[in-house]
């Protein structure tokens, strides 16, 4: 095993329902836009990878706010505001790491395994999560952090994982990706990588038949479900 690669939202922190959704709704309200994404509605919207893409999809379905004729400029402004609001939520300490994330990262560090993050979320938001939730020492152990618009095609396209593979100079067959949804799973498998899925309430019902392992959490203490040695055993 040469590299352990994490998605961010839903994997490192369960951010979607109580993080991104809340920030999107606050951004809509501050811009005077009549939109508020409910918990069940957002469960469907998260299948669209990327925040800008998610808003475009929503407005294309429901109608664009008439007071903002420049649609692309609106998306840019909304996403910037939403990111600022989301980072405020992260910095407040309201959200917590998912169980087992810090432990598994530490185990990888001890084994000399390269670490990376590959996320379709905003670069500032991803770095804020890693800074605040994982801390400076763990962040320094990551060989690369790829996020946001670093690639032109979002998951399920494998572009971000192929870029990561090139930056790390590793064999994709010896990389394990930790994802939480089908888009991420398909991106990892299309890049020729091994994929562990840690489900969350928004993704638990998705089809993960192509995954190499599926758990509801990585786990800590007496509830450890995945160790670095388990991941090493997935490499053939």
C-alpha cells in the first residue's frame, strides 16, 4: 500500500446535512433568494457533485432568481458567501471528526504511507476542515490536498484521482481511497484504485457493489471497524 486518499465532506467530517446545507440556506437568505433546502431535499441534491454545480442544477429545475440576471456571477457570489459561512461553522467547533479518521491517519503516518485529500468542495473550506479538525501536525503529513476547481471534471469522473496519482507518483492499484458516496466510489474505481466506503445517513442507501469494503464508520476504541492493516490487506 503506497497511499491513503480521503474525500473530505462526509468522510473526514459529516458536513453535508448540518454544515453545507445550513450554509447554503444562510447564503440564499442573505442574498434575498426564496430558497431553503430541507433535509430530505438535500439528500437528493448531494448526488450532484460540487457546490456550484448543485446550485445550477437546482435553479435550472426550479427557476433562476429574477433579480440576478447574470447567472454565472450569481453562482460565484453565492458560492463564495456560502463558503465563508461554512468555514464559520467549522471554526465554531459545532461539527466533529467522524469516528476513526484521526486514528487511521495516525496509523498511516506510522507505516510511512503517503496521505492525500481529493475533494470536489471549495479549496478554502477543505483546508479549514483539515486545519481545525485534524490540526497542524497531521496536516503536515499530507503529501497533497486537492480540492475545488483544481480539475475541470468533478466526480464521478476520475480526473481528481488521476491527478493525485501523478502528484504522488504511486501505483493506482496500491492506493486506497476512502469515500462516502457512489460518485466518489466510481471516480476512485475508474482511476484504478481500491475503495473503502464509509456510509453516512445521506448515502447509506446508495449502490456500493463495486466497493472493496463498506462500513458505517471507521470506528474508535472498542468499535474499530477498519485498521490500516485491514486496508493493506485489500491491496492485491
